[in-house]
């Protein structure tokens, strides 16, 4: 930090707002609707027949000529997107959790009370 920065802060000058960064397009963008379709189809499929990230990657390379993408790109996208799709469909742990209705500490034993089972 220089004295000029300190002087501007003391004078009450606000820094200029930052410019918004334009999101870079990924090489995976053209294939995202295809991956989403595969993951949506997996919602009704038996567990043994669901797509793994490796299988999705293999299908994209073989069937759609997606040689410019890597397996790690597909794996990261599938990991995040699978959770979102299941949440939107109302399937999975987020849809099945039961909220607690008791106050924290309401079920605690009062101080000085001993167990009677001894």
C-alpha cells in the first residue's frame, strides 16, 4: 500500500467499480445438453445401468466426435450437475431430509441430575 492509496482513502474517494469479467466459453459447452439428457434419463434407470462419467465421456468421443474435451472436464461437470438434476427432480438426500423441530439443548439433562439406571 502506498501513501497515495492511504490519501485517497482518507479523502473518502471510493475505488472505481470493477469491470465484469466475461465468462470464457468452455470446449464442453456444446455437449452440456447431451450430458444433461443422459443424466435425466438416469433418474429412471436401475442403479447398474446409470451412466458413469467415464461412460459419458466415451459416448461423447465415439458418438459425437468430441475429441477436444478431456475426461477430467466431463468428470467435474457430471459431479456437480448430477446433484443439481437430482435436487431439481426431488430425488436424493436433499429431498429426503427431515428438518429438526426441537430447540438446540432442549433435550439436554439439567445440571446435577444423575442417571438412575446405575
